[in-house]
């Protein structure tokens, strides 16, 4: 499969997987990146130390970041904390890439079609506000 370099990239991420959509007006390329860590539910006990949440899978976040590296404009979506962990990872490890994050939105578990429709709508409006400049 040939990887293209579309300007707009939407990523939906949770702690198990990331779905990356690279697209323009007529084409879309979808990539799925899975975490190597088994998803475990951690229950917090009363009077116990810590938050009861597992730490972020740094290797997973790095692989997702690499998939976004060529994007001109990025929309990060997903439920709960995974999207914030990705954004923070990008800010710390790739500050210039972080500048290309144009939106972060909370979404539960949409279909691929719903994600693509959201991405096209978001970037149509965003492009009116910020002209595309390839970096």
C-alpha cells in the first residue's frame, strides 16, 4: 500500500487503538494502530494511593505520532483521556507537530463514516479560518 501525504489528518484514539484518516476532497487513506498493551480495567480502592489508572502506553503514542508527522493540519478526537495523553505526548516530543493540531474533540465510538464526515466538515470550516500552508 502506498502512503500518500494528505494535508488534513483526523485521529480518533482510545487506549486500545488509534484510527488515522488522511484525506482531501476526493481521497481518503485509513490506518489503524493498535496498542501492544492488553487493555485492563483497574479498580481504585478506597484509601489506596494513586488514581487507579494505568499509565499511557508511550510506544503506542509514539507510533501514532509518527503516523501524523507529515500532516499540515490535525484534528484529535476520542473518548476520555487518551486524546489528551496523545496531545501532551506530541507537545513534549514533537513541539513543531503540536503547532499543527487545530482541534481536539470528545467523541465516544463513532463509525469510520461518521469520523470522515466530521473531519471533512471540521477542516472545511478550519480552512476558511487558516489557509493551508505546507510545512
